[in-house]
C-alpha cells in the first residue's frame, strides 16, 4: 500500500511541476463538472425500528414488486411480493433480533434499491 501512495504523491508533484495541475485555486475551473444525483426511490421510516417499519415510495413513477430483508450474512429473512399499486408497505420486525439488516426493494422496471434497517 505504501508503494501506491508514493507513486501517487510522485505523480502529483511531477504533474504540478510540469504545469498540468494548478497549484492554487480551483482545480476544475476550466472543466465542466457533471453531478449525478440518483434520487432515492424509497424511504424506511421509522429507522431504527422496534416493532414496525414502513417502506414509503418517494418517486410515484416506480412500481414496487418485491421487498426482501436480509441479515448481514446474506440470509433472506423476509420477503413480500407487491402488485405495484402500493405507496407504502408495512413490515413487522418485532420478531427480529436487535441489529442491522439490509432491505432490498425491487421495482417493475428491473431496478433495485438497498437500504440499511436498524432493529432496536
């Protein structure tokens, strides 16, 4: 790892002395900057949860098809199929042990979103 750090530092100094990288000011002054903001499609609330959590759709253009909850070891603990008309889904987490879980939400367009859920 040290070797990579030395190579990176050497590259930065050599590029700065060669005039390729400005030594002061804004590094991106002459370059367009593209910012990709992938808006989240769902929100878990409440999170942390003790008894129930709700998966609420924030983008009305997407249709919910499946909700699955996994342990951090990758074991599927819960799954619920949806017909796409739901704006929110209530999930009972009372029987889950305290800890962190991954909630995978699948949509009709084939995309997925994974959120962390904390069980109190």
